[in-house]
């Protein structure tokens, strides 16, 4: 029965990993989508910056155009006052044009930075794509191996179960439902090694001396006891195998 439990543990572990695979695949895809979103965001920011630069360039042109127009007008004004007013307008338009030009320069530097960001996120994405495709391949391989291992353990289990009396199998199944993978507990040092409950000396005594199929269970957790302690008189061969009362 210890062999049965060992195989059940293998099956359960393999099954848990197989069940966890879709989640791992989704996580890998989520990582990839995150990298794709970063590329899209960087490109979007770059496009917006380009639009803004174009608008600022138009601003420069517009202010320069106005200054030019005022200069042309200034040659034909009649009064000193009107001339002064135009000079003021010209200075103002030139100042606005300069401001807009500074902004264009700033925007060009921002654009360079954004171009770098686009390249950087694209490189990251390519790296991710390579890594994740390798990861997926590995997962599929692992999946195949785990599945094979699980099927082998299930086949072996079937063979082992044939040698266990049916009532014992039923009891094992019941306890295993409550304590998956640990239906059997070692009784050692006067304790149930699974829950720590004290084991009465006479039970221990019986465990190490009884040779029939009598079953002892933990009073607290209900697990089925086994002992690896040598059975002094009764069955030395069984004890040497490390499987008493299976
Ligand atoms: Zn117990």
C-alpha cells in the first residue's frame, strides 16, 4: 500500500503540473501582450510628438509671415505713430516666432528620445518573442514527459492494486479522499508522523508484531498506520523490504 501511495503521489503531482500548463501558457502570452502594448504606446507617443512638431513649425511660419507683412506695410505708413505701432507688432511677431522655434527644437529632441524608445520596446518585444517561443516549446515537451510519466504510474498502480485486498483498497480510497496523497502515516516515536497525535503503546506493539491484515488508524486524523521499524520475530523479510502492514 505504501507503493500505492507513492504512485498516487506521482500521479497527483503530474496531474497538477499538467493542469497548471494552460495557466503558464496564458501567463507567457500576457507577458508578450504587455511587450506588444509597450511598442504600441511608444509608437503612439511618437506619432503625437510628430503632429505637435508640425503644428509648431506652422506656428513659426505664421509668425514669420506676419512680421514680413508688417515690415512691408511699414514702408508705406504716413505717421510716425503708425510706424511705431508696426515696429512693435513686428518685434512681437518675431518674438513669437523665436519662441515657437525653441519649442520646435525641444520637440525634435523629444522625438529623438521617443524614436529610441520605440526601438528599445521593439527590441524587447523581439527578445520576448524568442524567449517565449522557446519557453512554450519546453512546456510542450514537459507536458509530453509528464503525461507519459503519469500514464506509466497509473499503469503500475493498477498492477500494484491487484495485490491489495479490496476492503483495504476501499479504506485507502476513503482516507485518501480526506488526506490526498497521505492516506498512510508512519507510526514512529509513539506518534502519528502526519498529525503528531500520540500512538498508544499497545497499538505500536501490535503494529510491530501483528502479521495479519488488521488495520490500525490514527485516532485523530484517521490515517492508516504503517511502521518501518523491524518486526522482531514475525516477518523479517517484509521488514527488510521496508513495507510492513501494507
Ligand atoms: Zn494522525
